[in-house]
C-alpha cells in the first residue's frame, strides 16, 4: 500500500485529498460492506459520497450492464437514438413533477449544474445568480463561482455575478435566538434587500441544495424555500434545486429533497446515486427552458448505453423496493441511536434527514468547531470497521450517507461503532 501511495503522490495533484493517515484501497464489495487491499472489511456509511446508492455487487445492476456490454456497444454518442437513454428520461420526467419536462444527461453533478446555470442565464438574459452560503455545487469554473464554501473555492474569478443568501446559518450570533419562523422572516427580508440594493435589474436564478451535503448536512428550516420562491416568482427568477446528493428518496420524506420544502422548482440537477457507481448526471427542466438554447448541443459520453443501463436498473430497484420509505425508517433509527451523543461536550450537534446524517465535533471547552477532533474520530471509525465522511464549513462534521438498502441490523451496528468512536476520542460515554 505504501508503494501505491507513493505512486499516487508522484502523479496526482497535491490537492486531491485522501482520507486517513494511512489511506486505504478498496478492492471489493458486497451488499453494504467493502474490503480493502489488506483484507480489512468495513461497513460503508459513506457509499462513495452517496453514490453507491444500492451498495455493492447488486445483481440487477450488474446483469443490466453485462447485457449491454455483451451487445458490443458501450458508446455511440447522442448523435444516434439511444433506447436506454430515452427510457430513463421518461422515468425521470414522470418522477420530477415538472410540467412538460425535458431531460439532458451529463457525466457528473458538476456538469449537470453547469447545464442548469446555462439554461437559467440564457432564459433570463443575465449573468446574475443567487446562491446559498455554505453551499457546494461542483469543481468547475461556473459551479465554483456559485459555491458558498471557502474551503472549496479555488478562485475569486467568475463567469457569473453571484449574490449569497442566508438559510443554513442559524448558529450565527445574529440569528441564534430566533425561532424558525423568525429566522425565515429575516432571510426573506434579506433576499428582498439583496434584490433591491445589490443586483441590477434581472436575476437568472437561485440555485440551492435542499440539504447541503458538503456543507455538513446543513438544512434550511421547512418553509424557507417556499418563502423564497414567492419572492422569486414576483420577478420571474427561476429556481434550480441541486438534487445531486438529495435525489432518489435519500431524504426519506420525499423522492426529491426539495419536496420536503413544498416547492416545485423550474429545474433540478441530479447525479451520484442514479448509476450506483456508473458515471451519470443530468438536468430535468421545463420544456420551454430546455428547448430554448439556440446553438447546437450534444453529450459525447453523457447518458451512454452502459451508464443508462445501470441507471435504469438502479432507478427501477429504488422504486420496486420503496427505498425512500427505507431511508425514512433507517434514518429515524440512526438519529435515535446517535442523538444521545449531544450530551457530550465534544459534540455540538447531531442532525439528519433520512439517510443523510451528521455529527459536529467541537472543542469541549470553547464549543468551537474542532476539525482535528473530527479527523481523529474518522480514524477511529475506520479502525473499528466503519467508513464515514467528513465535511462542514470548518471540516468538523462527520458525514453519513449509507446505501439506501441499509437494514436495521447494519444501522444499529454502524451507530454503535460511531458512538464508541466519538466517546473514545471525544469524552466520557453517554
């Protein structure tokens, strides 16, 4: 493993982060467990950043991919009819709830959000965009511009004129004592002030994650996006829901994350879990928005035959097994087992929606975010046989996004390991 790590460091960018003091190579998987090159087995509570949505070695997905490969056609491009792509688009359009929906496929969430921004800025004839503080929308030039998390912004240069809104910063001194309703009112007042003072006439869109994944599973209060949309509609400003991490029932309460907020967006971006590990993303939008682009367009690899075979099988599995309901059940069970951690001085908060969960690690004395403590817990969970992620604005949040196929026994096992890791590193037992 040390040889592979040295080779990695010799040819890969220094900013391409690896988890753990001794990084691991995952070589096989089955169900919701993976095995590393040293033969260690782990229960996976991060799923390749919410991407291996059904877990590993799922027969239905594997067989769909093998059938397509057996035909000898892995690629043709969108210049030709692609039956699997059309079938997948029909399903997503139907599930989206967007009227007269059209679907365009990409290879990733970053590309999907770039497409959404292109559609919105063209439709409105302006480069002005609203985004959320603490957000993450991708690593490209345009998506970095609308990312509101300094840890993921490599440049101040931007193709867009971006203004950031409040929504997940309830812990800030200005808002800490407000109720949910008062906080929503304050955020809406700020939105109106931004539109009245900071923007020129005409704004393209608001792009927002229903739950901020990289931002630490941070969620706006219920009702905020509905209140925002009332203001946006007054000026014809479009609303883009970034569902890259929240789609396909992961939040439990609705199939798309934004459904939990009672909002019908103009377009949604998606990616990650749809292919259960195969690269696929896209945008579903109102037909008038999608069809309005005046120049030619295609996707060389977006929605290719192999990826759409995997995605069709994955989406069918999610629907046939009602994994949205399972996400709600398992998420509630995990929150029940993890919530007592909040009694520890080293834990600032435990929160979650469905199978998107987080534990904030803080300095026991000051209560300040403690990324070093989070890193220590991350190491300890690996030692105990559990994989989790890390994120948040300050890097102090433990992130969990297990496969939607998680069962009760696995949920209890993972919660037990996490509780042991946090208590052993962060303080006395709960």
